[in-house]
C-alpha cells in the first residue's frame, strides 16, 4: 500500500504572538515520532549577506531575510518520505555552537514562522493554515522581555527596531494572511481551548489515514 503523505501544518503570527507556546503543546502531545517541527528561523540568511539600510541596519523582519526557496525544497524532500539536515541558526550569537539538525518525515509536519505563508510553493503544500493572533501591546511586551533575556538588547534598542521594522513588516507581510487561514487562535489571555481543538483536528486527520485492519 502506498504510504500516505504527511499532513502539513503552517503556523504563523506576529512576533511575540505565542507561537512557541502553541508548538510546545503540540510537540508534547504528539511526540517526535508523529510530529516533525520545522522553524523558519533556521533558514535565516547570514547577516553578512543581507543588505543594510542607510543607517547600517538590517531588517530581519522582511521575507527577503529568509531563504524561503531552501525551505520549500526541504519540505518537498519530507513529502517524498526522505530526511534532510539543516544547520541550526543561533541568531548571530557567537557564544552559541550551531548544531546540525536532522529532520525526518512523520505523520504531521509543522512549519512555523513569520513568513511560512509568503512562499507560493510552501503555501500550496500546506493542508492546514493556523494564525496565532495577539494584541499589539502584548506582542511588544513579550518581545521586550525575550530580547532582553535571550539577546541582551536594551529597551531603547527593542523599541526602536520594533517601530521601525517589526510593525510595518507585520502589517505588510503577515497580517494580510490572517483572513486566509483555516484557524485563527486568539491569545490575549490563554489559548488552551483553541489548542485542544487543533490537537483534536490533527488527531482525527492522522487517524483517518491509518489503513483499516482486515
């Protein structure tokens, strides 16, 4: 019997919307055997190869900062039932060692990131599109805490970059896909119920693909 193709799920939303929290719940429930998680972050182009504006700043929140063609190629590899390797992106932190990540085909393939819907070939592969929605002030608050904790940025640095790049890029390249998604998960307070609904749907999809025992 021909092997059923993986069920591809794309998850997007603004920076600080809560995508990581949702992903942890999915991985916890399904486990590595049933679910393969691919982060768009690992496809960032080296900052040495990215253009800078007149002030010497790099816009990491523009789709051109991501090698979306490479991501599409790797997803196609998984669709064919083959594995691939990818070098971990360490957000230009010299104190972190980059690991070689191995991605194997599984029943559910989750692709998450800001621009997972922006590449036509990737968009066409997706069986389900999920948008995590959070109010702007909460996204900013979460970003301030994350960038201070993980990247050592000052408040002024975070606010300057957020206003200059994050907000306009969100409005132009991310928010327009909200109405084109199958599921919108609100995350101003909590998303436990919506997460359970998503898990139930994925469970039903993969169980429907299990051949009946004769």
